[in-house]
């Protein structure tokens, strides 16, 4: 459903903002995207 798709997108953005706070190593490692 459209609601489910919007929820998934919202959660992805939320994780992108919160995860670096939980695991600072993500922000310190630069240059390599695998």
C-alpha cells in the first residue's frame, strides 16, 4: 500500500539520521562505499 511505502521511506531517513549517533565509526570512515 501507499502508506506502507511511505513508512519504509520514513524509517530509512530516520535510520540515516540516528545510526551515526549510535555508531560514530560510520561518520569517521570516509571514501569507501562498498
